[in-house]
C-alpha cells in the first residue's frame, strides 16, 4: 500500500522537506510520497479536512498555521500543548493528533553536538514560534537560567510567561553565558550580511547555535567560529524534526545512523 504525507503552509516554494522525506523513503524502501500543499489562510479548515478525507496519513505544518491548526485537532501531545504550537499532525484511528517535532529535532541536534544544557545559562534570541519549542526544551532539560532576548520585551512577555525577557542592550551587559541560540531569521539567505548580535557578545558563550541552515555558516556562526567557540547550524534539527514526524506517522523507530546519513548527503549537496 502506498502512503501520502506532506507539508501544509502558505508559501512553500523553497521547502527542503520533500528532499529529506524522499531520501528516507528510499533508504527504508517505503512506498510513500511527500507532497507540498499550499493553503490560503481563508481555506485552512476546509482544505485541511479535505486532505484528511483524501486519506493522507500525516502532515507537517509550517508558517503561518502552527497555532491555527490546533483548532481542528482532537488532541495534542504534552510538548505541543506546552509550546502552544503544532508542526506535525497524525491521522490515526479516526482521531487527529498534533505534535511538535521541532522540540525533538532541536534536542537531537544538541545531543549530536555534545552541547550540555543541564545547569547551564542559556540565551535565546527572538521571541517567535521556533523560540517556543527551543525554550520549552531548555526548561524541561533543567537549564539553570533561560534568558529570552527580544526587540520588544512587552510584546514578548504576552507570549512567553515562563522565562526572563531582556532587550538587546541588556544582553550586551551580560558577562557570561553557556549556550546562545539564534531563533531569529536574521542572517538567513538572501540577507546573509546580517547578524542579530555582534562578535564581542558571542565570545562570552561556550557554544553558539543558529536555527538557520541557509547559508551553512551565517555571520552569527562565523563570529562564533572566529572566537573559537563551538558553532552549530540548524540543518541537523531540520532533518531530526522530519525523522521524528516519520516515526510518529508510521509508528516506527528510525536509527540515528539514518539521520546522520541524510544530514551528510544534504551537506554534500549544499542545501
Ligand atoms: P519568526 O516567528 O518569523 O521570527 C522569530 C523572531 O525573530 C521574531 O518573533 C522576532 O522576535 C525576531 N526577529 C524577526 N526579524 C528580526 C530581525 N530582523 N532582527 C532581529 N530579530 C528579528 O520565525 P520562527 O518561525 O520563530 O523561526 C525563526 C528562525 O528559525 C527562522 O530562520 C526559521 O527558518 C528557523 N527555523 C529553523 C528550524 C530548523 O529545523 N532548523 C525550525 C524552525 C525554524 P522579537 O520581535 O521578539 O525580537
């Protein structure tokens, strides 16, 4: 039997997801396909229900529907509920269940790169959707302190109740931290000349993580490398979240070596 999976979002032109999932189907010899479904805001409910009727087995969800989709689900996982966003939907036994696999993709990326979190001081840049999953992971992993940096502290405080929020001027006064994570789109292709912070600030941390994967080395990560600190881009997270979605949809466990294989192939292909 052949299965169809896919991604829903508003604009999906540059998505790498079909490549990642197709690589997995080839490796596991699965008879499956992964399609992109662009949905207009006003059609979300009807198009989502239509995809379910058509027998799609599972869907990923991206901008701007990670929160709105929750209205049409029967249940959500604990993590997705705490994060307040869903990026993976399973249609199982006539129920529609939501999960957040960004959380697990991020966790796998830190583990892969030996970045410890427990009892560490963490700084997260940008108060958007990705930061929600990242911050929840740090809280669940017993970081000693999580600071969220926002250009608009008041606005960020409405969406983030569980962390201390500071602005970029306050960040520049911070003397030391362990891990700094860029959860802003600042530095993403084509605006590769941008960085959310300058090099003097990055040098006060032991590791710098950027959720961006295009370019492979953002200016933020270049600063980190030049300061001699560990620097990691978001490609492993991207592959990791896709693989966890497949595990949920197919009720299987996928070996870590397969994540590594797909990640290494993508690196070579310079995605
Ligand atoms: P988002 O909601 O568009 O932006 C996140 C936050 O970044 C905004 O809320 C804003 O926070 C801050 N920001 C936006 N533009 C900025 C600018 N020009 N300068 C400084 N700060 C700015 O995006 P998101 O969905 O959270 O995703 C964030 C990044 O992570 C994107 O680049 C996305 O591609 C990447 N991502 C990667 C993965 C992966 O698997 N690797 C997964 C998810 C997301 P404030 O207004 O509070 O400052």
